[in-house]
């Protein structure tokens, strides 16, 4: 088995992305190696999402494409894990009998053993645990970024939103002890990580199982005391549990970014009741108002579902009104799709697809207009960026690099000239490759688009970091192109699906109930 190559393919939210880092770490600890770019791996692992309507179609389509590959690759193994595996179980082996291993959300740590058992016994292995066996954060990890990292503070969810299947697949909420979380953060910073995102299905309820309802605000403040940690983000909160002590911690802890992703889902109180969301529009807008009073520069993003069962034109108008009042910097917008096993799937008054599509287009147009206005207002603003890898899909063609501002906005910038160099005070040219992912630069915004900013002037300052050193050491053989660099998205919505086309399960952000980030719906 030593030296067998692997590839992990992730569908879904940030929670799935973080789980995939654990799966990669487990495999490498067991002697596997990452597959070379373009090579056929010996083991393909699918980490699946179950939130979107087309999640199963996407999985089985990918599995079908591997049938001829596996026939021509003796000894190749295919494993399926994650939320869809937890939900469908034996159905996967029935529909795709060429799969070797099926495992769930609660037993990630069993993957290497199951692969070896399937090879030894020459028969498929199905193992689904009903409760969490090992907290994922205790497992080995192969992180996708040198400068940014997810840090899980809890798993599972205690909410009962009628559109969401996540609680039944991820289980009840379980919190890590603050000391364990901080120990992981400190270890990451010691490795050169500059930025962490605290991750949970509902970060605001963190500490409830530990008997300390104020634990999350305390955790944010404690992260502020970690020397060398430059940025702290978190996702996702739930409006029901969002308290003023968290706002105060965000406003007064210097390394906590003034960025908030606060799922709305609907601006109609009637729809929120049917969704079983335990807040109403006035409470939601009150939170937004208090956040902006404490942090006028805060970038606030959200999730919104269009076409929930029973949504009337008046309900949808209420949503548009909240969007106009809240003036979100960005939004992940979703067309409702029924998920078997959720109460909403069997509700009366399902909204027809044409109506949903038309409303969705109106919402996207409104939010684009607001986002664009926000970004145009930032022209001529000086911004500090942590240089990212893989977030600027056109960087190679445009000669730009990309980075994230403190508020999470994506900025594409040029690095042809340095106004103030690290060793002198005179402008000079920057050689290709001088500025590395993980380094910190300062520049001035020259253009605002709806979903990103551009800075085409000179770099005003540039600071080499240990994260950049780590990236350079791991990339000395070759410099990956923008198309194949790994990436960890810790910022604001950078794209949105076309309302007329199917939305992939990995196109969303991480939302508490959504189960994840790029995955679907909503928290």
C-alpha cells in the first residue's frame, strides 16, 4: 500500500472542505501520497454534500465517469463519504457497485482501515456510524493553504429548520473545549498561519453544551491574545443566538476582522415561521444596525432562499425590502429545492419553477446593484491584502495577483512596481515571483466591480511572511498556475450561479445550517 496515490474530490460547504483536509491527512499518515497533476490516482475519495437537489445526480455522474478508468487501472479504489453517504448508505453500492468503500460523517478516521479491508477481502465495505466517534480536529491534517486555516469549534447542529437535512446527517451539536481550540490555533500560528476561520454549524451557540453561553465571545477575545495571529474570522452565526457580547468582542479585538456572514433566508416573517427560523425581520435588522454602529466599516453578507413553499409575491417583496435596508456587501442566493427527509419537501403550496426563477433574477439584480455601489465607494481606499493562491482565475492572463482584504473582499492587483520596498524607500520593479501567496501587501483600489475590486496602481508596501516562506519551500520545483493552485476561500461571495442553470452543490458559502460553505442553503 505504501506509495499508493490518492485524490479527494469535495462537494459542499466549508465543513466538507475542512473534513477533506482531515481525510487527506489520514491517508498520508497511512502512507498514501497525493496524485500528481493529470495522473490517474490509485484511490479517489468523494466527500459529498446532501443539501442541493442535484447533489446525488452530480455524485453518480462522477462515479459513472470512473467506470472505464477503473477497468483500465488495476487495483484502483473508489470511496464515498460525507453527508450523502450518511443519508443514502447502501443505496450508493446498489447504484454504483464499482464503489469500494462507503463511510459517513461520523467515522472519517476509519477510511484507511476500510480501504485496506476492501483490498484484502476483495469486497465493498459499508460502515456508517450513528454518532461521532472521534472529533475531526484530533485527526491528522493536510491543509490546502499555508497562510489560512479552518479551525472547527463544534460539530453538529441542534436547530430544526424545515428546509435543512444537515442536523440528521451531522448529529447534535458537540463543542470542543476552548483550551483545545486555542492550542490548535497556537500550533497553526507556529507553522506560519496568519489567518484562521472558526468553523461551526452555528458558532453562536458554542459553549452551550459546556455550560457557558458566553463562550464564543470569550473565544474571540482569547484569539486576540495569540501572538502572530493577524486575522480571525468565523462562520456561520445564527441570528437567534447572535448576542451583543459578540459584537463587542468583534469591535474591540484588533485581529478579529470586521466581516460578518449572517444568514437571512427570508425577509418575510410568515416564511421565517414556516422555515422554523426562530427570529423575525425586526430582530435581524436590529442586529445589523448594532453591528454597523459598533463597526461602521463592517462588510456584512448573507444567505437568501427564494421560492420557499408558500412564498407569495408579498413575502418576496418583504425580502427585497430587507435587502434594500440591510444593504449587504454580498449574498449567496439560492432557488429553493425540496430535499427528501425535510419537512419543507412535503409542504403544500410548492412554488412553480418559473416563478422562482423570475424572483431569483430580481433578487440577484438588486443585490448586484447594492454590492457594486459598496465596491465603487472603496475606490481610492488603501487596503491591506494577504496574497491568496487560486482565487484569481484570470490572474495568469491579466498579469495580476489576488488577495483578500481584512473585510474579506477579493482584490486583484498588479505587482509590477513597488512604491516603498522592504529594503529601501525608492520605487523599483518587482521580479516575477517576488510576492508570494501568504505575503502581505498594501495597495490602493482603482476600480470596484460587483464581486471584486481591482488595484492597478503600484504596491505601496510589501511584507514577506513565514506563510510565504512555507509556500515557497513547497513550490520550489514548479510554480502552479492559477488553474491548479489549491485555495482556501475565507472571504466574501465572489461569484453567484446563473439563475437559469443548475447550481452545483459547492457554490455556496459556509452557513451554519447550511452545512457548509459552498453548499447549499442555508443556515
